[in-house]
C-alpha cells in the first residue's frame, strides 16, 4: 500500500501546554495603537491577538529543548554546556572558531567592530536593519547587491535572494582594498525572505577567491534556505537538508547567527569563523561586551536549548510543514487579490504595501499604514519593511526604499491553521477599506534604527 498524499498539511507535533490570548475589540485596539504612537513595536504584547511582528525568539520550544535546559551547567568558564553547543554548531557549520553571543546583532556588532571602520565597504545581497546599522555605526558603508529580479515583488523566480555576481565582481575590482569581507544573507529577509541558491553561493565564493576576500553568511534562516534549495534547485531534490547546509557553509569563511530564528531558541546567537587573527580580536570584544568565551552572554541552559534546536530544525517533516504552512497564507492572500512577494519564502509572507495602497506616497509610509490597519481590524501585529526601516540615509536625507512591504512573520510551532485563517480574514477586511487608509508622518525618531521606537501620526 502506497502512502496517500493528503491535501491537509498537519503540524508534526501535538500541543503540550498553552498560553491564553487576550481578546480585544476594535475600539480598544484603536485606542491602544494611538497611545503607542502608531508604532507596532510600542504595543503591550497582551494587547496583540496574533503576533506576526517577528519570528525571532517567538517560537515554541519542544519538550526536548525544555528537558535540555535542565542539563544546563552555569559554570562561568569551561561549562560542559558550551561544548555541547559548540559541537552541535560544528555538526552543520564546521568552522574553527565558535563564539557564542546573546543574539545575532551582538555577533554583528563584534564582527564589524573588528573589521569595519570609516572608508570600508561591506557588500551583501541585502543587509537587514541591524546588520546595516552595525556596519554604519563603525563608519563603514553597507552596499546591497541583490539580483534585479529581487526588486520585483510579483515576478516568479525561485531564488530572488541571489547576489548579483557581476555587480560584486565590479565592486571588488573598483574598491576591493576597501572591502574587509563580503556578506550574504540566507534567506534574504529584507527582500521578502527569498532563498539563495547553492549555485549562487558557489559563484559568489569564486568571485571572492578571485579578489582575495572572505565570505561570511548571515545564516539566521539557513534551514529554510536549504529546504528551498532542495525543493527548487535542479539536482538537489534527492539530498538531505543537513548535507545541503554543510555545502552552504563550505562556501563561506564564517557566519553570524541569531539562534532565535532557525535554531528555535528564545535567545542566543553566535559568530563562527576560520581566521585566527579576526577570531582573537572578536574574542577580546566578546569579553568586554558579552561575557567569557564559553558563555558569551548566555546561560548554560540557553546553550543546551540551542544545541537541541539545531537537531530539530533540519527535520524534513518539520521543514515541509514550516514552508507549506507559510505558502498556505500566501496562496490565500493571492486568491483575495492581496499583492504579496512571490513566491513565498519560508518564514514570512510579505504584503506589497506599495501596490495595495498606491494612493499613499512612499515617504508617507504605506507599509506603516497597512500595519496599523491590520492591528486595528483584527489585533494582528506585523512589521513594516520599507521607507520607515530603510528610508533615512547615513547623511540624514530621506529616500524611498526599494520596496514598501509589510512582513507577516510566522513564529515557529506557535500558531495553528485556525489562527492563520483568522489572519486571512483580517487581511480581507483591510483590503476592502484600503482606499480609505491614510498615510503617516514621523513625529519623533531616534538617530538610528528608527522603526523600533519612532512615533507617528496619521497624515
């Protein structure tokens, strides 16, 4: 008897404990978002019904991760938990130096605090917000080199996260002395959670070798990227995900990592690399800012949870469910006529706010308008990835972002299909009122990473 292929994609787990949701009215939510200065980050989490602000640290840990926490050893130096963590990382990413940090942006801060500086240039397919900010904080310039297809939300292309190899070659030929290293983000979060192909990674590696440059991977969603390689790249369908991950790692000299994403922990990260000199300088900064080299700002129990999560995230059953459930939301919105980036990535669905709200000028922030409307309509919290996040330039000027997106990031193993069906209904309501949504202006903003704490008012 052969296995039947079912239409329903079930969660490959059972619910072990629950967390109550606070049911609210539309009037309550309108008052809450106004009091928060129309910034979704400033809402009290109890006032959010479905929280799709981020998939970072918001997932549900497994029973085995909770069990691993009980094994955590809290020795200041040389904890056995560190070596369990180190070996779990090396099982997938066999780099010489494994440096734990409290989360991904700490790894970025330490790396670019070591190799960055005024006059330096760091190319990437697309830098995410904290990566860009940590580069620019040192006085260096962050340059995006995603392929042209990555700027077209409606275009169907299997690997819209790919780096522009010719553009990288040209940049290194012209300014190679100013480039300390090359970055590549998998999946490409700012560009719609789009994957990078193994062929592209190898081509970027070849260009870096030609110009004598190290290649680092921002690997937060490495498992989702590997699964999409398996699904979409010719010649990869028969392979196991861990082997694809090792091939991705082999293309690079090091990595930054937020363990709050694919490793399915609530906190943590690491910096891994092969270069002895850079590693020593990074460890010096780690001790100054994070902690000793065998805990890096984390408790031993956190290191154990990450190690267990790394073994769970490369499960084919989990990744099939993860990517298919994201596609379920994307397909439903497409049927409603809600414009989204195509094809769907692994961790989120990105609504094209520019296409949905063409009456709102980019510098009146259509993504912010749509995010506010989704919260007011159904208590769904999302994240603007557009001109609020990327519009302010290093010289202080404003420039519309390449795309105006709203990210619906799906926490891992947290919501069921009925929750996602509710999100779909909320999007349908907002679409019906789209022509009446206002633009927004910034009332107050900090000098960096303004989207986290700026306050807004309707135009």
